[in-house]
C-alpha cells in the first residue's frame, strides 16, 4: 500500500553502510588540525611583526649614525677623512649618501671631492648607488666644473641615454649645464639616432629634456623627425608624449608647432582618436586654437557631431570623447 511504501522509503535501511573508521578519525582530528593551522598563522604573523620591528630599529640606528656623520660633515670635521675614498664610498648604499651630503656642504672642496670620480664616470652611471653621486655632483659643480663628466660620456652618448640610470645623468646635464659647449657636442652625438631614441623607454626622457633645455637647432631636429612620420609616432607610447610636449612647451618654436598642426588634418586625428596613445595627441591638437585656424575648421562639437556615434562605440574613441568633455569643463 501507499502507506507501507512511505514507511519503507523513510525508514533507515539496515543495509546502509556504517561510517568508515578512517572518516571517524578524520572528524575527531579535524578540530585540533584547524586549531593548529590557525595557531601557525598567528605565529607567522608574530614573527613577521618581530622581523619588521627589528628592521625598523636597525634602520633608525643607521639613520642616527648617518645623521651624526652628516652633522660632522657640516662642521667640516669629516671632509678630510673622505679624501681618497670618494669612489669606494660612492659604490656603497650608506657611503653614497655621505658623499652626496659632502658635495652639498663642502663649498670650495666640492670640486676636489667630485674629481675623485674622474675615470669612473661610465662605471658610476650604471651603478645603482654611484649614479646618484654623479647626479649630485652635476647639480653642485659649476657648468665648467662638470666638463670632465661630459668628456667621459663622449663616444657613449647613445648607450648612456638608453640606460635606466644613465638617462638620469643626461637629464641632469641638460638641466644644469646646457650652456656648456661640450654638452651641445654630446647632444649632437646623441641625435644621430634620434628616431629610435624617441621611442626608447629610457632615452625618450632625454629627448624630452632636450625639448625643455636644449638648443633651438636640437629641438628643431626632434620636431622635424616627429613630423616626418607623425601618424606612426602618435600611436607609440613614448613618442605620442613627445608630440604633446612639442605642442605644449613654450620652449619649442612656433614654427615647429605649426608644422605639427599642418601634418595632422581632421581625418588623421579621427583615426588617432580611436587608438590607445594617439587619442592623447588628437585631444592636444583639437584643444589648440591654431589647429582650427590652419584648417579653417568649425568648433569641435560641430565637426565631431557626424562621427560621435562611431567614437562612442569604440573603446578608445569613447575615452577620447570623455577627455575632450573634461577639458571643456576645466
């Protein structure tokens, strides 16, 4: 009957297997194991905190010791002890800080301290600590006093500009010694390969420094190189940034900026607006009144209206429109 079926279906079966002893043991052990894992995590956190506290104490002690030595430097008590050891100290993490401070406070002795780097500049440029000493020397020496640094880089300008740390040295030279004729010769050497350097991850920082601090003839060479293949360069991460710099830096000539405007008609800008990096160039150009004057174009909203739907449907095109809208609000 239906009732007996229900009774059979709900009653526990005598044939049902009993739990395995192994599973019973696992159930009994699971709680202590979970506790042990939790205790292990707490122990790891405790040890990590102890290591951090010890490292902080050591760092504080180091800073106190360095501070004492720096105060002694400022009093002139330790400058004499640096003599003959500048290059060795420059290669040490702690020592390089001491040498940098010495270059700041040494006054008339600055040139003598920096002179100990002579013969080691190319090695120092690639060194993770010593490169900071060379940078500090450039900022503290006179324009003429940095001449030995420039001389040692001669013949290796491109390699230095392409180096992660070397590009910083080149930028400091342009910032502080651009009037030195030797630096101009160094830039002449560098610009023999300007097209590749504009695209390089590190060297493009040097190219930017030339646009900001270099001679007019050097800026013109860079601008003309970018104009010659502007659509390709506008789509590159590094060179698109340089094109923006040519258009926005007051140090670049009006002639070069107008040449850039003339190289980018609306069709090209519309294409660039749909690319990852080109959209920044398109925005910079379409924010510039000179572009509308040169091309006799209507205001932005009017010329973009027929193409707005296509831009909105595109990943980068939509970002371009948002950037333009934000620039209008700003």
